[in-house]
C-alpha cells in the first residue's frame, strides 16, 4: 500500500466535496495525465478570469449583479488554484 504522503491530491473534489487522491507510482498513467490536463485548464481559466476581473473593476459603471457573478466565479477559481498549489506542494491539507 502507498504511504499517505505519496498520494496525489487530484484537482477535483469527490462526493460531498471531499478531496480525492490518486495512489500511483506512474506519473505518465492515464489518471495522472488527466489530472495534469485538468490542472492546466483550471490555471488557464483562472488567468483569463483574473484579466476579466481587472477590466471589470476598472469599469465604474459595472452593475452589482455582474460583480456578484464575477465574485462567485473568482471564488470557484481560487478554490481550484489553491487545490493545485496544495497538490504540487505535496501537502495533503486541501
């Protein structure tokens, strides 16, 4: 059995929002590659969302509903990016 510290935190949550872990010694396996691709997508989306947010903050006429939607999107993206950071650090506290 793989030691807990060798488990990889995956970039998605399991049932009830609990963290999912991958136990494998093959960094080129299907699940590892899938996780890598999803992490890259999440980071790319976060970058695009940040650009949108900065533009929106410069718009003095932005309405409250749009800003609330943007805040929800930013919160979700921040959650994803933090999970990627925790996974890459090797820490299991997500």
